[in-house]
């Protein structure tokens, strides 16, 4: 390479670096939006988006708008972000449903592992196995025996195929060898309403949505899905303690941006979110929801979501879980 060519190459490289650095240095200069791929009030995902959005706006000095885009088990909202400008102004609050979508839907307009950039985990939280109090069971073994005596006659609800509660229940079905019917809803709240009304037999659902109903006697809790007991319900056994050996399911939520978002902006967002998730009042609010705050680096979160995709892909294939 000639001296002139080297100088030209160096000038081009520096210009490219400058073009990437400038957006990150000035970011953000206008409001951001967090796309929630489920309905407003439809569980922990929406709660966490609003909690984080409120404090993230204060940290970045810009308004953060929550944009609920429900539909197709989270696919509609994910598509919005995948097609958005890669400028860090459109964020996705995603969860396990995003990672399992390729295994449950034949045609997708995006690849969750290549069309999004992981920024940070927001929280992780277990779920509760609950039944309508009229169901004559007091424990997980009781429920399993009750279901085995009535194959295909019992039902459960969830916020849709691919949602964390759906996967948690399908995993239980497979590990316990029971045949129960899935009834999909547009969110956990309407499913819980039907469970209380006696239209459903049981559900595995998030702690914020179920625990108040358990405490009021409207639902009966049988187990928690984490590997260890929750301080919110210390007397409630884990699924493994209740007899389903090896069962563990913890839901998580995290922030993603579109592929191609400059690394400097991803780092800026990650740093801001980590500060938000370390705030004492945020951690306290999460604790009341049975959630553990995240705040890991984009690299660590990327490693985690890749492992989640591989884990659930293997489970879905082995258990023969299919969309309905």
C-alpha cells in the first residue's frame, strides 16, 4: 500500500469512527420509547417497563414513553423494534417468548439472536402454581393425581403460546406426564379472572398477579417455580420439593435494541439502566414483586439469552411442544 493509500485509508477509518462516536456522545437528544409486546397491565413485563422507564428518563434527561404492542405472543411488538431505526431510541422489553419464537412459529420476519442487540437484564422472578379453591387438591402431587385421573378434562390459561407461564406449564405437563388443555388469553389478567370464576382449573403465573389473590383466598397456591423458596411465601414449597424433581422455571425480562445500533449507544444505555436498577427504591419495589434486579453488561446479557434460546429450543423439540 502506497503512502497516499495508507493516509486515505486512515482518514476513512477515522471518519467512520467519528460517525459512530458522534451519535453516542450526543445521545439522547429526543424522547425514547420502550415497546412492550403485550397488553398494558398484562403482567411483570409491563410493570417492569414502566418502573424502569420512569427512572431511565430521569437518568438520561429525556422522556421515556411506554408503547404497548400486543399480538401473536409478543411477535408484533418485536417486529416493531426489529424494523426501527438502529439509533437507540426504540427499545424492546423482551423475555423468554422472544427467544423461543423461532421454535414455535414457522414464519418470522426476524431472528431474535441476530436482529436484536441485548442491552441488559432488567429482572428475574419465579412464578406461582395456583388453583381455583373449588378444585379438591392441596398439593402438587394432589393436582398431578387429579389430572391423571381426568386426562384431557382439566385446563389451564396463559397469556399465549410462547409466554413464560405457557412454557412453565408445558414443562410441568411433560415432566409430570399429565394431559391438560391450554386456553390462550391476551394476557395473564383475563386468564386469572376466569380462573377465579371457575372457568379454568389452574395456572402458573407471575407473583405480582397471583399473590394478592392467594392472600385474599380467591386462589390457592401449591408451589413456586424457582429452585429455592421465595421470601414472599417462605412456607410454600418449590416444585422440586413438591415432587417434580428437577423442575425449575424463572421468568426474566430484559432490554434489547435493533441490530446495528452503535456500540457507544448500547454502552450508554447499559450504563444508565445499571444505575437505575441499583437505585434503592427500584430494588425495594422489585423485592415486593418477588423479583431480583438485573443490570448486567450487554456482553453478559447476550451470553445469557443465547443460552436461554438453546435451552428452550432443546426442551421444545424434545417435549414436542407445538403452537396451537
